[in-house]
């Protein structure tokens, strides 16, 4: 298993990226190999303090970095030797099996869409986020910003993608799926929600339970919550603020501490043909280690193959 890691992506790269890779490999199986993409001199400097066995990694040098605020498409075109561009070249060529970065989110999305493509039948890929629930488990919210404007068919596919991820990665045997709405009754909501409801109800690949409200997002009423990316991103940013508020007020609570999204690593791009994990720009070692672990799990369970099978059957 060969997982590629953008060593230059994120506010604290490459130090935290090296630390995360080293921490992961301390407990990882021997057959997992990391491809580290970035400035070789900087990477090797940090490897002195946080060593990794030489047989567990390879460095692919890059001479350019795509900044957080650069235009994604233009940056990928103008910086072919950037760590993100090289990462997708390796992934598309089959030289690596997954790619992880906490760099420019837009560049990661453009790279995924134009290099490895979507799985046949998927109209739009989606990204999800974890919702920490009071019982200690995680719910999954999709979409959280990739698709601000959606059609009913998009929400229906997000539900299938999220359900497969919840089953095979989050280990829910039969994950329940709820449509985020402003009321529980069928027929509630805006035109998008009203049109999506019957599609979800007829979707044989999911366990649809109906509408859920905002108050249900941190409860166990549903395992997967489906909405358009505009709504999902607002929810995600509000959830992220809970941890910040708790820290500022010196609240040490087990549940509130779980709103530190760094401990879950990054979020997968669901619907593309190979595992791509996008991390937060402020990711530290723990986040990078967990992102590698998510990629490992996606490969071990052949999640991409299961998604492909579902959409082939659906078609």
C-alpha cells in the first residue's frame, strides 16, 4: 500500500507533516509505504528529529508550492512542479494509491476532478464532515461546501456516497440517512428539499428515515445527514466554533473536546475514483496521522470499488 502525502500543504508544513507521518508509521503495518512530496532538504532536516525507517518512505522532490489563496486552476497550470500537482500525477499514473494534503482546498478539488476523474455515474463528488455525538459516536454531514447549489439528484447521490462511507469507514452496520430540513414532516422545506425527499425515499441503497432538523445534528437520530453545500458549510463552521468557545472559557468537557476536528484528520472527497483526503490548513501532526489512517481504511475496505458497484447497479 502506497499513500502519497503533500509535505508542503498546511500552515505548519513540513514539520507537522513529518511528525504526523512518523507517528503513523510507529504503529502501522509493515506493508504501508509513504511517498513524501515536497522540498527534500526541509523534509530530511525534520526527519533527523522525527526519523522514519528508510524502507518505509520515498521522497519525491517538488520545487513549487501552491499558496492557500492562489486561484486553483491557474495555480495547477502554472505550477506543474508543485507538491499538489505532482501528487495528482503520481495518483493518476497509479504510482500511488491515495493522496493527502492540507494545502489549497480548491487546488485539491480541481486536481481530483481533472486528473483521476469521478466514478462513472456520479454527477458531482461531495465532501463530508464529522458531527461528534453525545454518545461518543460520529455522524457524517454531506455536503459541507463543495456544492453550494444542488439539484435533488445530487442530494440523492450524496446520500448513497455518505451511507457507504458511514458503513465501511465509520462501521455503522446499516447507517440511517436523514434529510436536513426545517421540519420533520414530509412536504416541508424549500423546493430542493421537497424534490429530494421522494428520491431519497425510493433509494434502495440507503436507510432513509425522513427529515431531520438542526437540533438532531449532534444526536443519534440519524447517522448520515444530507444537505446542499451552502447549508452544510454553515453548520460545519458553527460546529467548529464550539471547540474554540469551550477553550476560551476554559471548559474541559469530554464531549466539547471532541469538537476539535483535528483529531479526526481530514475529510474524503467522495465520488472520485481514488482516495483523496483534504485536511484543514491548520493541521498538526495528529491530524496528518489520522488522515493517513483514513486513507489506509479506504484502501483496505475497497471503498472506491463499493461505490463503483453501487452506481453501476444504480445505472
